[in-house]
C-alpha cells in the first residue's frame, strides 16, 4: 500500500498563494479553506447540505459556486487522502472561527489521528504550534456558533481569544461597533480601510466590514 502524505489545511487562498510562491511546504499537499465563518448564519452539521446552502446565502453565491470555491479544494480532506494532518491558521478572530469549524467537522467525522496546529503571523510566518485531538470541538462549535454562549477552558489560547472576540464584536458596545457609530458620515469605503488598519485582531476583510457598516446604518 502506497504511503499517504501530510495534508496541510490553510486558512484561505492568500496563504496558499504565499506558501506556493515561497515554496514553503512545497513537497506536501496544501489546500485552502475559503470561508469566513465569523460572519453569518450556520448550522450544527458542518458541510452538510443545509450548511452549504446557508453559507452560500451568507456569501451571496449559488450552492454550485460555493461548492467550487469552498468545497472542491477540501476534497483531499473529505476523502482522507493523508496520514497526518497539519492546520495553518492566523491567530485573529476570522481565522480562529474557521479553525473551529474545521475541528468541529473532524470531530463530527470521528477523526482520531493527530492534528498539528500551526499559528502564523500577519506575514504567514509560523509563531506557535500545538498538538491537538479532534475530541470536544463539535460541542464547542455548537456552544459558540449555534447557541452563542461563552465556553470555559478552551484550548489552545488563540482559539479561546478568537471565540471571545467573535461573541463580542457585533454587540453595540464592542470597540468595533462603537467606532462605527462614532463615524456615521465617513464614506463606507474609507471607513472600511480605517477598520482594517485599526482592528487587526478581528481579521475581517473589506466585504465583511462593508456589510457590517451598511447593516448598522440601515438600523438608524
């Protein structure tokens, strides 16, 4: 039987492009997880038909487009085409909620192998690492992303921080929402650029910030 290889799951296309360009992990299989799980609705069973349809609506694409963008790159993960799994995620909220989703799917799939979690900095350089098992992340995902409740004793620490930011950032008194409220007359594109610079710990992109601003202003 031919030996399988290490599968590296990366948070998004930009990290994938960077690793390809720099030939980092060049001998192993790398796949991107193209999602933004910190924004919009979800459901209990990750990557179920219900999940895929909900997330397609969040991103305002068709289910077919969602499959092309998000699901197809993940086929080596779904098919078990690896003998070791390595995850690469930034420590910001955006990436950590994506990480939680992947870990929840692994738990739901009864994956029992070792997981190497690599935390990267804003230039994709490795800054920390953890050894994990998938057990417990299904219930954590449901507690946080379905029921929106604050958990206790979350490991590893970057995930704990990301979860707390996620559960707080859309509240009216969060630093982010207060800043948006204090700048009602700034054009959306200008305010988006400002938010990206000021609130790096959230890791949100222009699409998410623009929608947050527009939603807030529609409620005034």
